[in-house]
C-alpha cells in the first residue's frame, strides 16, 4: 500500500506517464497522416490533454516539495515541466505569429 508521504509525487508520476503515452499517440497519428483535417484533430487533442496534465502534474509536484527526492519525483518534474514549457511555447508562437 502507498504511504501518504509520497502521495503527491506518485500522482504526478502517474500524470507524467499519461503525458508520455499521449505524446506517443500524437506521434502515431501524425505518422499515419490519414487526412489533413483528421490528422490535425488527432494530433492536437493529445497535445492539449498533455498540456493540461502537465500543468496539473507540475502543481502536484510543487505541492509535494516537502516529500523526499526520488527517481519518480525527478522523472515527474522533468516531464511535467517540459510539457508546460512546450504548451507555453505553442501558445506564445500562436499568439505572436498566428
């Protein structure tokens, strides 16, 4: 059974796993290249969901800063923050150049 002291890290780690699966799904959808409109939707939806999960995972990891540093915490922090930076870059580029 999971101890309470790793509660936030474990939840954030699970979110980072979902992010990686959604990014793999987005890569698969863009590789198939079915039709332009369908490909845009099937690529964009996992990216947006990954961004939302990244923001939530970063919030949880920051909430659990008092928890001990573990491999799961480092992986979750890296994946979640990378996704937040990616989403911010996408939003910024669409705002400036869109």
